C-alpha cells in the first residue's frame, strides 16, 4: 500500500480484512470533518518524525534558582503555576511543518550506493550551526564514502526562536559589549497566559546556552477581554485598531479587515456578527482626545489629566 492515496488505502484495508475473515461491520460515525478553506481538501493529521528537546535538567536548575531568589515571579498565583509546570517538564517538540520560520539546523546524510536513509533514524542526521559545519560532521559519518546532505524542511517552533530573544539580540554567541552590559535584564512584564510558552522557554534556553537567568523579575499582568470574555487577540479578530477609533470606520471596512488576516472562515463569520452587534453603523470618528486623555492620565496618575487635555 506504499504510495497509495489515503482513500484508496482505506478501501484496500477493508478488502484485506474481508479476505482474511477479520471484517466485522461498518457503522456511520457522526463527526465534524475539517476542510481546507483554500483547496477544499479534507484535512487529516499525519504522523511524522519530529525534533524534540529534553529540558528536565534545565527545569530543575530553573526551579532551584527561583527558590534561591535569583528569579521572582509575580503575582503569587503565577509563581505557583511556574513551579507546577517546571516540576513535571515534558519533552518539547521544537519542529513545525510551516512555510515560514527558522529552518531546523539538521541535515540528512545520504551515502552514495546505499539505500535511502530512514528519516526517523537519528543516526542518519547531523546537526550543525552552518552548512559547512554539517558537511564536516557528515564527512566523518561517511568515512571516505561519497555522500550528500539535505537540510530538513521543517522550521523551529515559534517559541523556540523567540526564546532566544534575551541574549540573541545582544550579539550572542559573541561576548559583545551589549551582551555584557544588558544581559541579564532586570524586569520582564508579560501576560500570564504565556508564562510557560515564552517566559519558561527563555529561562530554560538561557540557562542551557549562557548559564544565566535572563531577567531577575517577571511581572505577569492581566488580559484585556472582549464582551464575550475572550482574550483580545489578532488571531481571533476581536481587537479594535486605535486608528479606527481616531479616524472612524464603516462597518464594511471593519468586515474587510477581518478577511485580510489568516482567520478561519468560521471565526471570520463569528467576528462579523460581533461587529454588527457592537458597531451597527460602524465606528464614528472620535479624534485623538480620548487617546490624549488616556496618556495624560497614565503619566500623571490622573491629577492633571483634564487640565492637560484642555490645554
């Protein structure tokens, strides 16, 4: 059945079961079948080899340093979540099958005259920071035989790439003046919902690659939610562009903005209904007075906000 189309394989499996007397019956199974909005194809999961990282040792070190006071997580509720997550770390799948991102620095080695290597076999791969480094490693593996290498098409998980941020922007791995002066940082503020996805990954990668905790304190703030209690998010299409408040916008223009993103059709329709309910006549032009008032109130603590606005 190798290289057969998936629906043909299913028919072939049924026939094989019947031939062996193992077939019992066929029943209808009501279910929702995801369909690609672009091609109309039925979307199904497929098992593929992935790249994983074991961070158990780094997690223990992160907890130890947190307990020693090198890293403070605020508020306490977030600190409790931090401890819970890192106390039972799972292997992290860092590969993604996407068209954008940093490509995994892994190269499949093919030896001339030998069968095509199994991509699920770790021994068929080398990992290098550059293609030259990978070639040198592959040359040792080939041991004098002719070979070729091919970089994996998978890309790194977004959280892996962003997890390198605290030190990579300072010039790491070189010991630049910026790295020495600005790393580690003092305070990081972020939403509590990405404490594990982003903050923990930054800490784990920093410990592993630099030996340092990337910041001394993490302050987790609350989330801005919409009328339905959902987090305001570009991916949900339930955010409001400040420019639309300042300059105004028609209802049709708001609908069109939703279609310019990557929302699923179901989410677009849901957001459109929400816009019709909240802004049946669009958003009137409000100008920048509200923005000026908010900024004045933020910078002065509210004592002179109205006076500044009138001025």
